[in-house]
C-alpha cells in the first residue's frame, strides 16, 4: 500500500493498518522530524571526535594495554597528542601523514 492509499483510508482502517490514530501519527511524524535534525547535529560533532580517536589509535601504545612505566606513558601520550594536534591545526598537512611520522617511529 502506497502513501496516497494510506491517506485515503477511513480512521478505523488507518488505525488497523498503522497501529495508531491519524492525529497521533501526524504528531509522531513532527517529533521524528525534529529528532532527525538534532541527530544530524550530534553526528557532525561525533564524527570529528571519532576521527581524532582513530588517529590516536594508529599508534600501538594507545590501541592496546600499556605494560611499561606510567611516567613514560604520560610523556609518550603527550608527545603523540601534541603531534596529532599539530597535524589537525595545520592546514597544509593531513591526518594520514600521522602514521608515517619519523619522530614517533621508535615509541
């Protein structure tokens, strides 16, 4: 059954077919449209954070359990985070260059 046929149904048949009254269905559609706009805004913010998280996890030190001294972990993590931030803020470089970094190759 297509959209036009559903709109032409009498209220009893509409409720039987869709499970709710037509007025309730129209209110539900308005709520879903508002949630869709909010969900897109959240997705835009989330994708930025997920990309940064991915770029940090390229390094093995952050993607698995760290088994060395904690003091060194903080030092190395700050070094990786600073390098990552430098790549994000500079417009001439891309995050894909982060993996081939010669500075952090020995970490």
